[in-house]
C-alpha cells in the first residue's frame, strides 16, 4: 500500500501513528478485506484491536451488510450459545419466543468476536462447525440452519499456551488464525506515544474549553521510557486526568510522576487460568499460609517450654535449700530434656542446658519414674503447695513465679479439682 492510501485510511478511522508495525497491520487488513478468509487479531488489551475488523468489513464486498461486534468475555457462559446461535421457543426458562442469534441476523455480513479466547469449549465446537460448513443448530432445536458470515476474531490471550493447557481447541485456533494480524503494544511505537498524547490533550481542550497541556523535554523522555501496560487506553486516561487536575499547563517530569503508576506491571499476553492447565502457574499461597500457621502455633508451644525450663534452671542454680526435696522424684537414669530453642533465633535453632544443671538434678533423683518436662513442673508445684500448706500465694513466692502463672499451672495440671 502506498503512503497516500495509508494516510487516507488513518484519517478515515482516526488512527494516529507512523510506526512500521502499525502500518503493517493496516496493510494486512486492507489486503485481506476483499476475501472471506478468517482473521485473528492478536495484541494486548488497549492497543486498538477493534479498528482492524471495521477496516476489513468496510473495504469488503460485505460492506453494505450488517456488522456486529461481540465481546465474548461479557456474555455469561450459560447464555452465550443462545446469544450467538439463537434458540427455540421453550428451550429454556424464559425462552418465550424464537431467537435467530447473531449468526442468523448477521447473515451475509461480518461478525467481530472480541476476546474469543474466553469462549467455553462447548461453544468453541459450535463455532468451528460454522467456520467449516456454515451450519449450526439453535439451542433447543433440531433443524440445521445455514449462515454466510465473515468472522474476524481478536484476543489478548496467549493462544498457543491456551491450546497447550487444553483451554482452547487447537483446530479452532488454526481455523481462526488463517490470516494473523499483530497489533503492536504502545511501548514499541516510539514517537507515536507523543503524537497520541497531543491528540488526546487537544480533544480535551476543545471539549471543555480550557488551555491545552504540553510536555517539557524531561516529561517527554519519561513518557517514551514508560512501559504503558494499559497501552493507548491508559495513555488516554492519564492525559485526561492531567488535563483536568493539573494546575500547570506545562507538564514536568515531577508532575508526571503523580499520574504514572510506579508499580511494576505485566506487559505479557494473558495466560489462560483454571485447573486444566499444565501446572506452570501453580500457586503455593495455601501451602505457605498453612506453614505459617503451624510455625505460629509451634512458637507458642516453644515459648511455654522455654519458660518451664528457665523456671527449673533458676530453682536449681539459685541454691534453694528445698530444691533437693522438690526434685526428689527424679529418676537417676534420666536427664532433664537438654534441647530447647534459643532465646533469639528461629524455631529450628537449638541450645543445650548447661551440664551443671543436669548434674545437679541427677544427684537429687531417688524414685524411678517416667520423666518429662510436664512431670517436672507438676512435681515442683505439688511440693511447693504441700510445703506451704496449700497457700497458693506462698507457693508462688516459693517457686519464684507470679500468682497468675501459678493458677494457670494448677488448672493445667488438674490440681484444682
């Protein structure tokens, strides 16, 4: 296509930009327009894919017939077959009459299926039959219907990955992708970013009758460097925001920072989700949350264990005269549990009780008994209460713990019954 024809197309459809990738997409659209070949437009969200099917229809032999643009992602899965292929009276609740569906109404015309990657698998099978034979059956019907429709589809989904994950039919993909048209993302269009900014700024100024905003050199450099994950749609929104909210008509880099998000954004084609994938996008959030919960509960248990051992160590190392009597039930063949968490470390860290503590405990053991840390605490508590005639306050002072801790231990060991 020569330059003059290209400029006419751009003016007619209000296309702004001169990058080679954009010109190539427009050229392919004009070349394929006179045919009935299926076209698949591929590109990220917000790049302006909806321009291509309009150009194809308006420059095709079907230009005098109907044109329908359908967003497949906005139609509920339960009704999409009825919307596309029609239904018979009484075929489902609320079907009070017949419906031709888009394929019936658009006969001889063009249907643009936007977000075609969102179609359910059952609907994909119906669409494949229409593409191959021009035949379909209405929902709830038995009669085979015929239609002559040109289909142009668009997607922001990575279709090859969707096919490999079983989310999109491979045969339908190749049938739709007879002629692929790749729409470039805004970040790859260079100075087209500044041309589009000037267009949107001028439109806002004319619409609301206030001075047009402009960019200084640093702001222009920042606009060219930004990745534009929302593409042309995002650029238009930001330009409109600055036109209304900015007090200064000359936008600096500092001002621009308030309007351009600084968080990293993905600029990849969308991958299909669901459980039917290959597992490449497995999320470990649930496993991580479970691990955190276990560690949190373990931390509380370890804290209680540490306090028990510290209390025992204080009584043995403190030289209390009645310490031997409180430990008289220890088994001489056993030792105090020697592994406890460190005071300042994670739950996997360990330290050993000093040998002097174990030696002192072992020397005073006389009765054979299965020993664990709970038994140690219980025996000490019982001895302290016995020595002080059941006076809990004195027993707490004897053990060097608070009254509250003592009461909690009594309930824990069942001594309050």
